[in-house]
C-alpha cells in the first residue's frame, strides 16, 4: 500500500511539469519559416499566398489554425487559433521568414 501511495504522489507532483500553459505564446521568440533558411533570409520575398501556406503548414504541426488579419507591405499580422480561441497573435516577415509573437 505504501508503494502505491508513493508512486501516486510521485506522479501527482510531476503532472504540472508536463502541462502546457495555453496563456503563454505558442510561437518561440524569433522563430522562422521553414520555407526559408535557418538564418532568417528568403531568397525571394514570399507572395501573400505562399506566406499564408507557410504559416498554415507551420502551425498545423502544432494542431493550431491561423486567421490572417492584415497584410501590409512585407508583413502579415495573423491570429493563431486553437479551435475558435485565439492563443497567439504574430507578425510574419515575408522577406526574412521570421515569425514574432506580439501577444
């Protein structure tokens, strides 16, 4: 009985370590689009359609969706959605491929 209680207490104390706080941004600071290089430079500026697809591919791997709010020059502002809930707001630079959370 003691072993069972010890194991149960051990797992209960570890549970908070594995939970993902959805209040935190889901985009690491300064992440980049996988369609561009690791150094954050695209050969050519992505078109709005290519950028939309790149963001869709990037966030679909995390089980999230996107909604483009605005495209202005080389920047795209988008909301990152978990179902219908906004979990992050990002700015995507179509020239460098950088993704920055602004939430």
